C-alpha cells in the first residue's frame, strides 16, 4: 500500500549510502535525493522519475566530504504518486530505490 507523506528510502551503491525523501509541501511534493560516503570529488549520475517520467537527470560531483544533494518540487498528481531515484557512479553500475506516496 502507498505510504503517506514524509517518506524516505535508503540504499547503498559503490560504498556510498543514497536516500530518497519525499515530503508533502504546498500542494505537491518536496523531493530530495542525497548521497553520503562517496569518494570525495567523484562524479555521479543522478536521476529522479515521477510517475515513470524523468523529471531530473544530472551528473553531480561529490563534495570534499563525499556528499551530494539534488532537490526539486513536483506537483501532486491524481491518486498515488510514485518516485524513483537512480544513482550511478560514472563508470560504475546503477542502483535505485522507489516509493509511492498519496
């Protein structure tokens, strides 16, 4: 069953921990993707899908502490909303997690 607002999912990829957070905000969803524990200054491809459609796709560089962050706002759609986060170190394998909120 879909979860209510303020939901998070975690996973690990190439030694780093990634997290997808979705919070109800202003008639929509505040979507936050975070990565911690990556190699400092390593490049990662980060993609967020909403209802199967890519809504953000970027290559980001981890900071000095091996962290990176991508935030965006999505309007609420009719019924449950499904979000999927995919992270991939450049030159490595992709990892993902998804969640459904209503």
